C-alpha cells in the first residue's frame, strides 16, 4: 500500500508537470540560453584580455637589459659580427644588450647555460653552426635540434671561411700550398678554433678534396690566440671567417690565399675562391639566434622582427659586408628550415671526421 500511495503521488506530480503552462518551460529554456550566452561572453572577454596582455607584453619588451649568450670566444669572427648586431639592437631597443661569451666543450657550455635561462626573452642564445653540426659523441647533449632544444628566432649572417698564411713561408696561392703539402706531407700545420667546429671541418674537407695531409692545431681561445702563433711562424696557416682575420690581412701579417665562398667577395676581388682550384668547394659559416623553449611567441616574433630590421639597416649591412659577413634575415620558420638543411648538408663530412677520430 505504501508503494501504491507513493506511485499515486508520483503520478500526480507527473500530471502536474505535464499540465504546467508551456510559457514556464519556455522561460526555463531562455534562462539556460542566457546562461550559455553569459559564459560565451566571459570566454570571449578572457581571450581579449589575454591577447591584449600579450600585445602589451610585446609592446613593453624589452624594458631592461637583454643578455645574449654566445658559444664563441672573444675576438673571433663570430664574436665580432655579433657585437656589431648587438649594438644595433641596443639602439633600437634603447636598452643595453650584453654579450656573454661561454666558449668550450664544443658549444655544450653555452647551450646548457642558455637552455636553463628563464624563457622570458631577456636571455637569448646566438650559437654558431657548430652546435648544430657536431661530431657524434664529442660533446654532451649535442648536436642541438630545433624546435626540440630551442625556439628559432632568426639567422644573422653568412660568412665564408678564409685561408690565411704566414707570408714568410713564400706560398702565394692555394695551388702552391697544395703542391707543397703533397711534396712534404705533414709539413704544413693549420690552426682552427675548436675541434669539430666549422674551421676544423673546412680543414678536413680541404685535405679530402686536395688529397693532402695537414697538421691540425686546435685552439679553444678564439682566433686571437691562433693568429699570434701563425704570425710568429709557429703554425703555418689559419682557417677562419674573414672578419676575425681582416686586420691581419690589411696589415700584411697574413696573406689571404683563398675564400671558401661561391664567388669572389665584392670587397676582396683579388682573392680567389677555393672553388677556383677545387670546383664546388664551399664552406660558409652562419650564426642563428634562438630562445629557450617556452619563451612567449609574441616575444619571439618581436625579437625576430627587430633583428631583421637591424640586419637590413644599410649602415650595419655594409659594416658586416666589409668584414666578409653577409646578412641573412630570416623569420623563425625560415631559420628553423635553414638549420635543418645545413645539418643535412654537412652530415657526410661529420661522419668522415668521426671515422678519423675513431682511427686515432
């Protein structure tokens, strides 16, 4: 009976609900729609606020000094070019841009420092190609890969390698150098700024293509130290970007035998290319700018836009060109694609060098 009474009560409630005016049900639906509309407006407002905050964040950037970590030693071609660009950024931002040199360990020291920096845009990383082109097993956590390890911002310059020799040796051209090396194997030594870096890879490629044997002398302190030994006659020649050797070439301390560009450089028309002796030989250094993973995209785009503006400034462009460094403005997407293409290009040479190290 109790269950029967309960059933009757439920039936009465159901009848009452069915008999309720349709206007009451409509009011409920309207209230639900209004609630949904309110939620949607709140979400849209949140999106607008966040977007506005991002624009404000980019608009205020930078409001304090910016640090650029470099894997290059002070005084070399890479360091010289970066300081010219940093000066341009300082003027554009009205903020100090500080270069922090952290050479060593094939670039692993600088990469580790940059990777652990706060991803706020106030510490960015400007590595040379060497941290992306690394002999397997020669440096911890290298080579770097984008976007796994860092977020691409842009490319700064392309810089052909050059071969400078002590003029007292009496060798006046690349063909003469090759002839001497074949006549007396291992009689000629060459200085490079770091094992596994582009200077080293260029030297190895030169030996492979010319079928000669040279004695490599690595330096961790940059081209300034190696230049001292070459001009003193302790080492025969040096392979380095033109910017790091420009002063020595102009003063006559070194003789420029060749540049590893596709064509002769406009401001060095009398210096032949390596390719004129060894067809197809091109070795061009480059430097990219990246940010720690997690750096806001709006900040990345801001830095990239400003970097491209600095690179296309006629005064800075010409100043770099006079040092054998040619600007290569690139968006973040273009920079990432460029790095990947270079890794594929140099892969065979790296594998060859790796085999040579195993033999030793």
